[in-house]
C-alpha cells in the first residue's frame, strides 16, 4: 500500500532549521525578498486594488498586513488572498527550473506571512516552514508532469494550495497526522483554469489563482488544527489529485530523493516581467541589442526557434490586456525592441496601443525547435539595413544553472520598489537577508 501523502507530511514535520544547508537558506531568503518586491509593485495595479478592497471589507480587524503603501491590516485569510495575488500581479515572481507548475514563494510565503504576523511567529520558524512546504509542493508539481495544464488547469492554482496548507500547518505546530489532513483538505481546494489564454479575455483571473491558493492553504491548515479531516491518500489515491487532475503522472516523483536533495534550489528569479517561456528569448534579444545597437523601427522581422509548448500556448498576436501581453512571447519580443523589457512599467496599457510594437508583434515568427533543451531559444533579428543578427541561449540567467546573487536580487527589488522611500526599502531588504534572526515579522510592511 503506497502512502506518499503521509510520507510527505511526516517529512515536513520532521524537517528542522538545523537540517538546512546555507545555500538552501540563501535561496529561500533571496526568493522571499524578490517576491516581496513583486508584491509591493503589484499593489498599485488596478486589478490588485479590486482584490484589496474586497479583502479589506471581509477581513477587517486582523493583524496581518497587506503589502502596499499605507495599506490596512486584515485577518490572515484575507491577507493571504491579497498578497498572493499581488505576488503574481505582474508576472514578476519566480518559479522553478525545470518547470513543475509551481511558484513556491508567491503561493506559500503569503500564507506564512499572514499567519506569522497574526500570531507573532519569528523568521527562523517561517524559513523552516517555507522550505519544508516548498520541498513538498515542488515534488507534487513534478508528479503531475504538467499534464494538468494540458487538460486546461492552471498548474500553480492546482498545486499551490498544498504548499500553502503545509506551511500554515507547520506554523500552527500541527503533527504529522494533522498535516496529512491539511493536505487532504487542500486537494479539494485546488482550482484554476487557463481558458484566458484561449479566449483572449479575462486575463485578470490568472492573478487571482495565486491568491486563492494561498488563502486555501490558510483555510486547510486552520481546519486541520481544529480536527477537520481530509483523505490521507489525497495525492495518490484512486480519485486523488494526480488521477483526477492529470492525464499523466509520476507518483514516484512525490518522494523521489526526499530528504536527500533540496528542490528549493530549483527556484529561479525572473529577470523580465513576463511569462517564464519568454525569459530565454528576451535574454537572447538583450544580448543581440547590446552587441549591435538597433531601435524598434529598424527591425523588419524577428524569428524565434523554441519548443512546441511555447507555440501552442504563447503565440498570441493580438493581446487585449496587459496579462495577455505578458503571456504573449511575440509581443514581449516586439516590446523589447522599443522599451526597457526589464521594467514592468514598460508593459502598461500604452504598450497595447503602440503602433510600432503592435506592427512588429505581427512580424514575429515562431518555429519549432527539434532540440532537446527545454530552455533553449534562438532569436534572429532582420534589420532594414540588411543585417541578420542571431543569438542562441541555452543557459538562462538567474536560474539554478546561473543563480542570482544577493546583488542581482537587490537590483530588481530596487527597480520594483522605486516608488517607495529608498531608505525604508533598503532597510527592508537588509532585514529580509537576516530573516532567521527576527523574533517576529510585524516589521514587514510598506
């Protein structure tokens, strides 16, 4: 009889701070700082404000901080909902390489922050819970083989509740039996569809999937603490998560090398504010620009050799809102020829109405790559003066193959928070780098 769900719960409960290698702690603190920067930037966006107003209405009276300038404190479920949505409000939060359909920090940390601020829990316990939850959530994502997305589910919305539930349960000091129940409850809270990528409308809902996952984790963990139960084979059972959501799955991935290697090290930092599939192409384009120096009007055509998945999901030629623009690889490449593609402010509404960007977007051709490297991308630029400039990227910067440094993370954090007082933001970043020394997290605010 397989008991993968129970084994994962037992692992999470047994993991101790003393078990965590320095490089794993460093990656965790860097991704937390990176994600908090994304939350602070995301607060100002119109779709975020809608969720903020809702949360302030239904969650008033709590101690958990919404991460925006002068924002309110609310109850933990409302804070998790908002901050999770803010983290993914503009495609700035990191995921994992290889992709597992999991964005660990954007979904797990908002739940942990909400609980920690509500209960006065310190950074050392939060870091341990974050890493334990990440170790489980990424393995669940790998077990799906991302076939849940081929069915039309948005993978982070379906895998996210598990990570947030485990992290919440650990901060509540639940035992292995109760954590198993939390996982079982979270399985019935998995949700999120990617119809927005086909319909061409409703891109806002993609941001909500992350907030709902964090909120669901808070719900699952707290219910488990009350004695509420869920199936103890919620992942591997006949009608469990992997069978119900996935056309293909790898149950063995749930516990493969559990306790032997830390998959937290697979987390990467996005350098460009758009979907992960555009990171390598934009890096290639940036390298071409630095060598050949050209402007948008000089480009007659762009060719991208990439994997089939990108062509199937991200070849959107007429994006109708900023989310779909960030999801569209042709649009991202076109925009990068006219604007700073590192700055999320470049992807504002005016970009969707820019005739130069829109015209060039329609002259981006995507061609299937016959190679076996998932991250590889070859970009070729044809210029009006006849020059043909090409670059192939096989190693993406700020990924596990070339990890971001503290300086890299601070540079991005400063860009995202430049509308806030610089001294306060630098102090916040510095304290996040020593999170394990903090007796509580009440100071994490804007």
